[in-house]
């Protein structure tokens, strides 16, 4: 009788049954998982393959570095937190999925970040937003049905930030 657990041609264990087992893991950070899956796909790997490799690397680090790994891991977590805070200041604030929004100069200056407006039906830029303020804060306005802006903002400057805006009204 043949042993069905081994492949006769290369004498390796069949991995099909093992690889099809489903595991559920609670408590994974959504953003980390999303980035992990994107990276895995970019590398041409399945999520399972990438997760197995990541777990192997983790075990090598923990077993290989022992107690010193805890100090390294702790320092890496602190550095990652600081990096995330720094990156958050640099990355634009994305405003999306609203029916309507009115934005004033005070609104822009209070967030102290560049902004992207996407998927908002009606956007109103208040009169106190001049061309310099507009240039400093607006990165992109996209997928908008109606955009109202003051005439003090040059039309070509306004258009340079627009993508898929159905109607622009200059007041």
C-alpha cells in the first residue's frame, strides 16, 4: 500500500492539506494588515505565504536575540510611534464621503496640514481663503459635483488642483 502523505517524485510531504487549513487571528491592527497584504501582493505572494515567512523571521529574532530582543523591540516600537507621528504631520489630511463642506481660512490654519478633498458632493471655499492660502493648503479636490470658490483665487490655480469636478462656480 502506498503512503499518500509523501510525493513519490520528490520525496517531500504533501503540503496541500496543511496549507489549506484556516487560521483566525484576533487583534491584528487594520492598517498593519492592509499594508501587509499590499506588500505581499506586490511581492507575488499569497497572504499565507507572507504570514508564514513573517512568523519564521519573528521566531528567529526572538530565539536568536533572546532577552536583548525585548530591548530592541521596545526601541523599535518607540521609533515607529515617533515616525508615525512625524509622518502624520507631513501627509495631507483627506476629507471624503460628505454631502457638503464649507472651508474657511481659520479651518485651514487650525489643522496646519495640506488637505485633499475627495468624494464630497458640494465644496464651498469661503471668501477669506485667498490664493496664497489656497496654494499652501489644497493638494487636490476630486470627485466633486459642485465647487464654489471666491474669485480671488485665480481660475487656473483652482483648476490645477481639481480632478473630476463636475461644476465650478466662482463667486
